[in-house]
């Protein structure tokens, strides 16, 4: 390393940069962008010489690199102490080009395939090469969402890799930490209104040289959190993996030479770009796919908010469009998204791009060739000032995932409709939206130490139904497809929250011909704590994933806890106590506990104090359904009852399946309702009745449309939160306003009438203005500014009110010979 430092110093003294052939990093980055734009191929690589001339060697080199990345993750996570990393695997690593593009990435939370890229590009664009300098052995840290992150509890470590005085790559690792020192305990506090309550932010900071961390960082970093020991070990985890990657790169260069490594780093990304486009061309039809999703963030009347003006309700709106081009590239547009809010669920472009990457790796590119090649085949329209692109460093981002994954719910369906149209049935998935609860909190723990908790049981939600089979129960999460709920015993070692029970949660998977995977629940109590705070965070009234092809959405959320209970006395007397809440309507929980019981349909609560023997339900939701529930085989519904996925009464309500109890004693799996058998004749009769009821209730779309149009025009039966949401979207986007008014045949000057408080809320946020982080963006980052207003750059396939489904290619179109004729009503 000292020899490398000497070579770098000599280059700098001679006026050369640390890039290839003496360029500065910024010059090299700008040159790469120019060649990519001119040729349409990454870095101008129109031919994959290494892959074409020696495909076996190419595959060997790439496989060796990716294998080492996976090895780094699996080895280094054993250094960690927190179950978040050690149990759930909330950790990933990447290898990046000098310009910050990912070459290969490990398994794990691959949302960060691009967030670390953005942090590197930020350093280049803001001339870190000049100050504070980038040299062999330097260590950088970032968790700033406006620079390259999803939310501040994901901390990334980046180290440069040099060869003969040139920067040839970066190694990066990121993990989810247990506490960031926010205004409330836990990694994703919910009570703050701005960035200043999110916890400590580290903006692409240099924290060490010669692979030694500065003493100033060692002494300062741990004091900014309630869990210093965990953060120290997390940092060692990331450093361990990065150093393993650096060694792997050096070994590869020893084996194949530096020129082949450079060639591989360029070709692998171009290969990824081509592979992505090829996959899209094979599985999708060109055109525009539209959808929308919403999620609630209800704060009106909540206690312990950091600012009084944050006491309002929000419905976050994501009007989603996927524009698939004939060349296999696509654009994701959120034109019409509403304004950011005084809550911690706002996103940045880095968060949006990271979120789509983890989703695409479970759909379009479920293979080893995951890198920034796909990034170069996608562009994003993220309206400036919206929740998706706040461009304001005052906004809070502690739990951007709350709406981020809900915003991707329509994208699952866009892709699935494309798959269906091309006959790829096995790839179809109804969607995995954000339906989780996060158990979080902290205080003085069972060891009399200041502590914070963040249960990652949410890594095992139910997944969406597939076209060919049911969704997987309590198996994964969109942000971590390798999710694991973790061992109860391990959680109890770090959380003073003993388990009273863990159970499959019935009725949580969406009904359908194929059902969504069921969620689960954990009943927890509190023991040996003082000034202990807990809170909930998840979807409440709204389910942001609608289901597909007639399938129902997953169950929405609710809050259940009990305080000042008689649980201690029940333990001592050997009496029954609640171990579950499998049927919230049964009253079973309330019948087995005395105390102050809180049961509410919301999904979010601010931190509140809990004491010994209080109780908290951690409820993890299911996935959405696919297809008509009346088409589900009745025998499968009986199996669902015995497996604990469906309550017997729900079989009749949702599936029109009649069952009879034959034994009070359960003999199957997770069943707690006894043994049941199908009444075939009654089921057939009931399903016929349901179909007749549907026919009687059905109305022409034209009638439904007119009823809804009048409701909107006359402002009837519309709650304030809904009106405020749409009014915010209309003030954000003239295109959305034109489209909305045109669709509903409203006057051009139509506006929703708002209360004084709602009007004040919008005015307050719209007048806040922009406070941008990127002072010197390169060309590729100009698209962050979005399109849709006169003063913004144009992006291909800009969303406009004039475009309609009839303007798209007809049904006979293919990627090779796009049709010139518009689709017709008959199509």
C-alpha cells in the first residue's frame, strides 16, 4: 500500500489525475458519459471483445469476482453482533468502476446495487480527488439519502482500489444499523418532521487513511447512537468485506493482468445493459402501462411529534407509468406524485433507483448478471419537489421504505401484464407491497444499559400470488428477497421483549384463484426495563397493493397492545394469557388479559412508554391475491383452513366455500380451529348464488363513471385527506391536472375545496422551496430534475395528457417490426 501511495503522490506532483492514463476522475467520468451517449453503448463498447473472443475466460473472471463478493458477505456478517445482520442478512457488497458504476454485487440487500454508486459519483462530481483526496487505504462512509442512500440507517463503507498509481475500482459494503441517534430510539423513528430528527447524517465522509480509522471518528461516531457496540461491530463487518474484495481484485489482476480487468469492468456492465434489454424485449410488449398506489401516514392527533405542524394526515400518491420502448429500454414516471410532507417517508432519486433495483432483481434480472448495466437501460421521471424527489435537504427520510415499496406495487403489475401478454405465465406475480409492521423502540434494557431495538421479523412477510401457484407464506420481503424472521432466542438476547407466541396469521393473504402468502405475528411482552418506548410503523387503513386479475389485496394493518396488565399475576397463578390474536373479531385476546387494551385500525404510532408485563403485537402482513376467489378449488380452501391461513368463516365470505367442523381437535399443521370438511353441494349452490348477486349488482362502466364524475365535480362524500392529496398532485403537475380534468370531464379551472388547515399545510410546503444537495451534477444526473414543467429538460416518452392507450402500438406489434397503426377499440 505504501508503494501505491508513493505512485499516486508522484502522479499528483506531475499534474496528473488518479484516473486511467492520467485523467482526473471527473474527466474520466465525463468522457465515459460522452461515449455512452454518442454510441448508445456503455463507455462506447459496441463490441464485447473479451466475451466474444474468449467467452470461457470472461465467464471465469466474472464468476470469480461475484463469488468473492458473496464470500465476503457470508464471512463478514459473522463479525456482526446484531441479529439484523447476522440473522436477517441485512448486508451487501459491491464492486464498482472508478466512475462509480457497479460491476458485480453480492447477495443480500441488493437495493444498494445503485445507492453506493451514487455516493461515489457524488464524490467525483464534488471534486473529492482534490479535497479531501482519494488515495490508497482511504476509507469513506455515507448514509446521506440525498447523496446515495435510501434512509440514514443504511450505512455504507467505501474504499478505493489502486493499481500502479491508478484508481481501478471501489469496494463498497452497506448494512442496516440498529440505531442512528434519531430523536426517538430505533433505526427508523417516525415522530420527526424534518431531517434534523432523522439522526446522524454522514455525507460521503472520509474517516480514515492507510486502512486505519481516524481517532476522531472512533471517539465521535459511537456517541451519536444508543447502541455504540453494535455500530462498532457493524463497521468492522463492512471493513472486513471491503478488504476481502480488494484482495480478490488484486488476485484477479495477478491472474489475468490489469488490462483484462479493465476490459471486464466495462464489458460486464455493457453485457448487463444488453441482457436487460433482451429480457424486456422477450417478455414485454412495447407501450405504456399505467397504475397507481397510495399509502396512509396518519399523524393527526398523534402525541410526541417533534413539530406541531406535523400533526396532519397524509395520503401519499404514486401515479405510476412504465414506458417500454421498442429497443427494450424503459422509463418509470411518477408524474402527478404529490408534494413531500412533514414526515419521515420521503424519498430521493437514489432511494427510488435503489428500490427499483431490488425489485427488478426479483423479476426482470433474477440472475448473476446484476449490475449497473440495467441502470443504463432505464430512466426515471421523478417530479422535483414531490415525495419521490424532494430536492430539499430539510425533508425527513428515516423510513423512506414506507411508501417506496408501495410505490413499486403497480410496477409488479405492469411487468406481470406484459408477461401475460407474451405468454410468460410463471413469471407473473401479483406484487409484494409494503404491508409490514416494524417493532421499534428503546430505553434502559434488561442489563441496565441505554439500548434501542429494531425487530427485523418483517423480513418474512407473505409474498404475492403467482399465476401458477399461491404466494409464499411468511417467506421474504421486497427489500430483502433472502429474508429470515430470525430465531426468537436470538432476538431475546438483544431485546428485552420475551416472546409469548409466534403464529401464522390467518386471513392476511389476499383472496384469489391463487392466494397471497400469509403473514405471521409475534406476541411480545416487556421485562426488566425502565423508560422504555415502543411504536408501530406500517400500513394501516390502506392496502397499497390491489391484487391482480381480480385477486384481492392483502389484509390491511392494525395496532394491538396492552398496558398496565395483570400478566404477572396470570403467570404466577398458571392462568391463561394471550399468546396470539389470530381472529381479531373473536374477543379472545381481551378475554385473557386485564389492562388498558389499545386496538386501532391505524398502522403508525409515535413512541409511547411501556413497562414490565405490558404487551405488544408485532403483526407482519401477507401478499396480494391473483384471479377470482370463486375460481379457487374448494379443496384448497379446506387445506388453507387446516394450514392456518384461512379462518373457517372467511372461507364462506371470501371464497363461497361451505365447510363443516368434524372434530374440535386439530390434527393439521398450524390449525387452531379443529378439523373441517367440505360440503360440496352447499358450496356449489352458494357459488351460483354469488354469481347471480354479482350480475344483479353489476352496472355498465358508463353509469359508474358518471356517478363518480358527479361526486368529484360536486365535491360530495370526499374526505379532506383525499381532496388534499389530489389537490397537491394537481398543484405539482399541469400534465396531471390536464389529464385528471380531461378524464373526468371537469372544467379547466376545477380545484378541490380545502379546509383552512389543509390549505395552510399545502401552502407551507410549496413555499419551502428547494435546498439541493448536488451542487455540481454531471449530465446523467440532470434527469433527476424530472420533466413536466417548462423550465425542465425533456426526457423521452414524457407523460402528457394527450397520450392514450389508443396511441400505442397495436396488438400485432413486436420489437422487431413496430406497428405504425394505433390500437382500436376492438383490439
